[in-house]
C-alpha cells in the first residue's frame, strides 16, 4: 500500500510569485509553511516539487495535494 499525502487544506492557496524565482511546493501535506516545504517530509515517501514562476503575479497552489497539475490547483479539492 502506498503512502497518501495529508490534505493540508480543502481550498487552494493564492500566493504572489516573482518571475524566475523557484518555489518548493510541499507534496506530503505535513509542512507548517503551506503550500511550501519546511522539511517535514524527511524520512517519508514524499519530496518537494520545484516550480519556477514564469511571470510576476498570483498563482493558486494546491493544498489538498490531489491536483493533477501540481503544484497548481486543478479543482480536485472540490471532490473531497
């Protein structure tokens, strides 16, 4: 049986991002700094996902950890 991520929230998180900056999205759901990694995954099956912003502006990051477009929201939280 594979490990499942923890649902950190049942709604996406709007973050203002900067073009060219790297962001490390939490894929396990354990981070206290959602939606980003704080190292809480260590020793588990998950690793953070690097995402680089293409432009300045707002991005909606997945917090339910079920998006098929991770790290960004695809609406999967609506089925929870």
